[in-house]
């Protein structure tokens, strides 16, 4: 049987009793290092061209990265050439350190220094693999053999640097496959490397601990990091860095817990591009910090540009649900979510009020997104979302009863079409179902007189040449006209609800009225826009009646207009 979990061995957890990291909170942003141009690039089907690399480098600089791994110059001629180009064309800002990777092999280290000739500052990142599997099955070496490779590499790195004193050198060592390495052995190799580099004597050193393959839950990785931080020599003189991959989908979580466990620095890539399931996503981790009120020391406010450039350089599309960056991550289709978002946004008084909006972990506008994108309508949406769109885009506020009724009309339309319904379509539906005036029921004029007994109404409606006259009394205008319709035309009308709204600026009409009647025992609703609220209300009344009456043989017209209230 191919699908057989018994083939796998559970990861041995770290036997630790003095865990401190679970109680920590990240209050400061770690030192970031972007490895898009090396690790990210090495994972692409089509590695980046020089032009693509340059575009991505410029974006990383613009976002505020101060440490950028630009390639593996000893392993790739394009990486070598790119490194030379950046240096020779003076494209590296003074406050940015470029970093380059090399295996711990003397000839590769020598070539790496050739690539870095003339750099103001640089991080030479040297690695060798230390895990049990790699030692035993790939290299066929024992612990001492693997440690010697690292020490020799450290010596060669130091020797080349001392020949080039004009560059500010930082040395970085990675015990590659750290997560699969026994912790005591990892510490032994790190100490041996640092005994060569002597960070205590002023040499800047980064010790980078990679989850080359993510092998366990993030808490295990945090234990590994805390263990190393507690045991290695020269701890206060070195920067502990983590470099997590996403094999189990937890690269960000692992890096976050690692920072809680003592890591000072985090390597990753924008949108998490990288080997297999990718590297740690810098955008997500930085935005996670931001959403907790921690300055990520990166400017991610132009998220659309970031994802455009990453897409253009990696030729990998950003997933629409990608945290913070995806097209759909600030959109609510579900009715209850839309309702909650709408209410919370309406309660916000000032832009700098603390952000507390249901379903939106951060303010979309911080990333250059618009509130317009937050509420979108499909068959899952409810009354709140539909009402929000009409209000936001057309200045039409609906009473609650009409919100409920109309949202069902919209839902039916969405179910028929199967997809999203845009704002214009919603407005057209509303016009067609509620606002459209049957010419035979168009209000032409009215006259209202008030006295102690109530209102005396005279009204004319209909098409030119076929005008109808009404006259009646009631407690208010609606009752008076309803009574007149019953007396003169035998139409029984019971008013169930009506609401009037003054409209804001930017519309031709000044008032909107919405009415719901029982007409001869059938529910009918309509709305009307007019210059004043009385005209709007009387037109809404006539329209609702007109929707249910066979007029000029236009039964089909009446059917089309009449919303089925029980829907
Ligand atoms: O994933 C990894 O182990 C690496 C190292 C070279 C740091 O990319
Ligand atoms: Zn990696």
C-alpha cells in the first residue's frame, strides 16, 4: 500500500523543563534578512534574469530591508555577475548589507570574495550540512569530519577577509539541516566556528539556524532555538538568526516562536517563495507584528506594488487568500460578516482610534486597499451587505424590512448567475423591482389640506390624456389616498410599513420613500424618489398599488415589478 503512515517516524521532542519562551511576547522586530534573490531564486522553475533581480533588489531596498542575500556567486555565473553589477554600479545604499552564500569549501569561498571585491559592507554566509541523515547518508562522515569542514570554512572565510580590510565584513555560519541535527552536536560545531571567528574580539557574527526542512511543530523549533541560545559560547556577542521553511505550513509560526525563544534575526522571502513549499513569508510575519502594534521597520503600505513586483520577478501569482496580500483577504461575502463589519466601521469616529473591527484583523487602508473591496455580494451575502452597497454607492438607505426583502431578490439573482453581483447590477435590480414607475400610476399632482379631522387629499395620476382623479380623507396623507383608492376603485389597501428618508447631496432627488402594503390581501412593496418626502411617499403608494393591479392589460409588467414578499 503506497499511502501508509507507518513508514514515518515521529520527531523526537526536545527534553526540556525550563522553557521560558511560551511566556514571552514579541515586542521588538527582529533584524530582517531577505533571501529572495538567493533561496527564493534557487527555487524558481526559471531563475530570475538580471533585470528581474535588480527590480526585486530595488523593491527590497525601498521596503526598508537592511540585509539582503543577493545570491550564491560561486555556484552561479549570473549570481556572480549580478553581485558585480550591484557593486560596480554603486547600487547598494550605504545602510544596506549585501549577503552572499557559499559552501564551506576553500575554492568556493575564494570565488565568493572575488564577487564581493570593492563592497563597502558584506555578509559572507558559509554553510555545511550537519544533520544525522546528511552525515551518514550523503557525506559518509562522522561528527568530527563534519565539524572540520565547518572549522576549515571558517578559517578560510577569516583569511580572505583579513586580506580585504576596506570592506566591513560580517561572517555568517549556518549548520544546514539544523532541525535534523542533534542539539549538542549543533552547539559543538557552532562553538568551533566561533572559536575561529572570535566574536568576543569584535568580529560581527551571525549564527543562522535553518529549518532547512520543517520537521516538527513550531514549539519544537522554539525549544531547539532556546536550547542553543542557552548553551552556545559567545552568546552575547553573536546574532542568532533563524531561517525557516514551510514544509508543514508553519514557517511563520516557527519563526515567531523562535524569536520568543531568543532569536535576534529572521531570514525569509516576500510572499514566502522558496524551495518546495517555500521560505518563511516576510510579509506575513512583518504584518503579524504590525497588527500587534509593533513597528515592523518595513514599509508594506503599497501591498499591490509588492505583489506585482514579486509576481513579475518570480512568475508566481499571489494566492487570492495570501495573508494580508491576497485579493480576497479583506473581502466578506458572508451576510453576518458583512453586517458586523458595517456596524463596526460605522462606529469608528477617527482614523487613529484603536482598530477593533470584527473580521478585519487590520485596517485594509493601511495596505493601500479600499473599504469598497471589503463588502462584495454573492449568494452567501445578506441584507447588511446589500444595504451597505446601496448606501455607499448610491446614497440609498433602506429600512430594515426592505433590506430583508430586497436581499432575497439579490440572492435569487446571484443564485441564478452563480457568481458575484456588482454594485451596478444591485442598483439596477433595485430600480427595476421597486423604483420603476408604471406610467399609468405616475403621480401628476396632489393637494393636501389639514384640519382637526385629519387630511383631505386630492390627487391626479396616470398618463397624459388618461389622468385619474382621487379624493379622500384620512388621518394622514397615505390613509387619505388609500381611502380614496378604496372608494373610487374598490382597491383594499392596508399599510404595513412606510419610511421616508431625506437624501444627501449628490442626487437629483431629495427624498426616498419606501412602502409595504397589503393590496386586496396581497403583499406589495415599492419605493420612490422625488423632490420632497410627500411626493415620494405618494408615488411609492401608487407604485405599490400599480404593481398589483392589471392595468392597460399589462399583467406581465405587474408580475415583473412585484417583489414576492414571501421569498
Ligand atoms: O534552508 C537552508 O538551510 C538554507 C541554508 C543555506 C541557510 O537555505
Ligand atoms: Zn533555505
